[in-house]
C-alpha cells in the first residue's frame, strides 16, 4: 500500500536492504500461498520444516552476530521481515518473536558459553525460541510470578506453569521467567533457559484454540521438578526483571510494526475490493461514503507509519524509551482494531465470511491489544511519565 508523501525513511535507504526485501518477499510468497496458510491455520501450527527452510535462507540469522553463525544484520532487516509477513497476511508464524524479541536476551545477557552453545543453532533454524512469562492468574503482572527455581547444587529445580506461550509446541529452547531466592516482587526474578529435548518433568499442554492467529502454536507449559543446569541462567540471578524491562520496549515496537503492516494489508484488500465490487450500477469506490471512510483510514495509517518509523529510528540509535514504545504499541494496535473493523464493513456480508481474507484480518487484529502488555498496562506505563 502507498504511504502518501512520506517516502522511504532515511534508515532504509540502502541498496542491500532493497535486495534483501525482494528475497524475503519471494520466500514469504513461496512458503505461504493461500492454500498452505489455510492448512496451517487448520492444523494450529506452522510446519516445523518452514523454520529449517527459513534458516537455510538466512532469515533466522538476520540480526545475530556473524561470529555465531548469524548474518550480522540489524533491526532494519527485522523490519523488512515484519512488513513482508504482515503485507502478505501471514499472522501467526512467530519467527519475528524468536529473532527480534527473544534471541537478544541471549546476545546481550548470555555468557560466552551460552552464545556458543545456542546461537549457531538459532541461526540455522534448528533451535526455535519461546519466552515463558505469563502464568495463569498473573497476566501482565510480572511481579506476581509464582514459578520457582530452587538451587540444588549445580542445578535449579524448576516448578510452575505458564500459559499463552507463543511457539509453545515448537520451541526447542524456552527462556523461563522464574522466582529464585527469597526476595519479593521484581527483585526475585531470574531468566532460566530450558532445553526442551532433554528436560524430564517438562510438559507441553494443549495447543490452545484461539479466535485468530490460528496457525500460531500457543500453549500451556508445565515444569514439574525440572532440573536445569545453573549454567543455563541468563544474565545472573535476580536480574530477570531488569532485563525484561530493558527489552520489553523492543517487543512493543515489534507489535506496533506488525499492527501497522496489518492495517496496510487490510486497506490494500479493501481498496481493491471497492474498485471491483459493483452496487447500484457503479463501483463501491465511487460512493462518497466509501471514499470518506477509506480516506480517513489511509490518513490514520500514514500518521501511524510516521510515528512507528520515528520509533524505529530511535531504537536504532538506542534512544527508544519505554513510554514511547508503549505509546506506539497502544495507539497502533487500537487503530488496527478500528480500521480493520471499518474495512470489513465495506465488504458487507462478504466481510463476515471466513473465506474472505478481510475476515481473517479482523480475527487476527484483536489480540494485538492484549499480548505484549494490554492497552491498559501501556496507559499505566505512559501515565508514569506525566
């Protein structure tokens, strides 16, 4: 979709990025034709082999350091992948979560031994990542986490339950937010990596049935006396909350970027439909109401893009703060809900039919206001800066 007169942001003015964008678009088109994407939604999971093929294409290595098998790219490359998936209507294959949100915990807080052990496999698409924060009853309240890891010699004994964990059925390495020691609240939280292939007592629960993003394997995870080597502690004991607070703005920016791509995808679908669909002898796009609705939606989308691109620029400079990321996440995801709803309305009864992509976009959009921190939590974070 055209973005008005904004043009390309300065940080994307790179020939190598343009070539990369073309290769990513081809990969997404080849891997996710409509019939295959529909099959993944029915199955509730994307074929594990897609991750391996993404690894072969370098997409799981985009921003990992070259010394660990990565491509040595940066967040701009992740942005290209986010847009390619969103503009193709591919919601639920959470490579971006693994790449741009979880892997940085290992890159920035991991020991040299941990980096050598895990990053090459991540780069090859052989290790899929998940992060286990949310628990039944805690939601966005990270300080209320009850999962506990008790030190026993050179191991932690991990007990607890997590829910709504993205990549839960697929993940080979799960970074678990757990309480260690006796300190209350945020001070007692640590990050412990569980290698799922060799973890007696670790169980994957049901692949949860959702109203949107159906091809995302979202699961409950259970830890029953799981013995995890102390060497799998990431960032030091008791430092989990500070690490999360440092990296969560990046996650919220990613969600805002995904929501923006979803908005632009919905508008592309709707504009094309309005030009083709006839009513009372003329195309829908010729009716003033249609023109006004789409004009308002496109204006909002262009404003959202300007804000999101500013946030990306700040992030690339290391200057994106929590409040600004929270504003982007809250504003753009709420906008996505409004715009996709208005677009669906223009499809009339056909918009309510599951076979129409706009109906899928409507379902997929709803959760963006919830995961990664609800809109209400974003408002609290913003309000602290007033």
